[in-house]
C-alpha cells in the first residue's frame, strides 16, 4: 500500500499550571495518550491536513523534555508550594516516561479517516492545541523504540511545529529500521510512491493518481498533477480559466479557483484537499460563488452560466454544490472510480 507519513513530536509539560493540572488528574500525559488507543479504539491527534486514510503516524517524545522536567522541579523546590509533594511525585513519573521514551519514536499508528478542522475550543489538552486533527487507530507500542541519533541524519525533527513530514526514501529507511527490531505488520506492507511527479502528463496522470492513492503534499501539487488534467478532460473546449472573480450585481463576491465550459455552460470549480475539512466555512464560500451572475474576464461564449451551482473537486470525490436545492455538497463520483478517460466522458452524459 502506498502511503505518506509524519512524525508527531510530543513535548514535555511546559508550565507550572500545566503540571498542576496533570498532577491533579485533569489530563493523561500526552506521551501516554497514543498508547491508550487499542486495536478497536480510535484517538484523535494533531495531523497535517494533507494526510489521508491509511497513512502512517510515528509518535516521538521530544528529546528536550528532560530539560523542561528539571526546570519545573527547580520551580517546585524554590516555590515553597503547598502541593509540592504531589507535583514532585508527578515529575518523578514524567522522568520515568522520559527514561523510557525520551528522544525516541516509541509508537506507530494508522490514520483511520481524513483530517478535520475543529473550531470548538472545548477540548483543551495542552499538547494538542492545533485545530487540525485526524482519527488514529491500531497504535502499536514499539518494543524497541528508535532513538533520534539513528535517524536524525536523514529526518531532522522539526522543532517549530509538532509535525515532521516523512516521504519517499526517508520513509522506507525509517520503516526498515523500525521493522528490523519490532513487529508492526501493517507497516511492513507499506511502500511509498515510485512514480515520479516529473513523469506525470496527459497520458499518465490517471495512472499516477491510481498508483499513488492521490497523495499530494499540498493543494498546488493536487491542482497541477491531477485537477488541471481532469478539468481539461471535462471542459468542452479543453480550456481552464484560473483564479476568476465572481461578480454579482456588478460587485466581486469572491475568486473561484477555476471556470470551465461544461456541457454548453460556464461552470465554476473549487478545488480543495478535503472539501469537508472546514465544514460550514466551505459552504459559505461556495454560496458566494454560486450567487455570481458573471465571471470576470471570460468571454460570453456560452449561452448561459450554471445558476446556483459549483463543482467541487477534492482528493476523494467530485461534488456538486447546488444553492437552490439543499445548500450541501453532493458526491457525483468518487475519484477511485476514475480509472480511464472513458470514466470521465461518462460524467458528461
């Protein structure tokens, strides 16, 4: 199975307030949380938005955690605190976790669904404040964790953020290292894309997408190596208009990613890595585009525009948004079903 992967860098307790919450049992230690996810349970953890179902996450406990633990212990010792005993007891526990996992990849998990954006601030675990999460399952604790000094030469851990991408040959090296000492059956079956992006063109883009599982690092790659070819195939004249201002009553209401001539009419097209990622925000954006009565800079070479309708393409599906029907996204076809140009032509029937 072709996959992409990332390392989730889990840091130490950062503040006295956080330490007190942990010691009082308000949260489990962030290092332990992945290990609470069994084969049947699913946990939600920080993830990059380009990750997809079936991809891999490596859990890593920050090498700098011990420094933070020592600093907090000094603060407890110098602070003459009433709860010093319970705080020191919890710091003893943190030290044990660090001795076992610190500066090491200690667990591996599988992404079970596409990432989502969580705007609800109700869940406030100190180490998962990112708004982007992905459900993760089948977490396997490594019997022999992999120390940083064994992989830092080819995968330097990103310290500015909690996510370090792992792609291509780097993934294969890390996978081999982990599987040499540990039993992680699903990881053993994983590979990375062997098809180079430089080889993607008119005759190969569908094959590449099928072989890679449409795993693109960002929206720009997805557009260039998949959507542009798809839209050229769907367009009546093979033309794609990009970054087009949508005009309503003479005023711009937003800029849609593309416009194509589709079955005799102008069709606005919006491109996302995940159309469901931002929920209501995406629908509000599409509603503005669907209200347009003109597309700026496009000659009026079609008899009419599609009124109230926007086509949406993400890495999973082609959707139609119809403002006049139910103000929701309706799947027209899964991209998994597009195996040849004949499948695309059938969309226009």
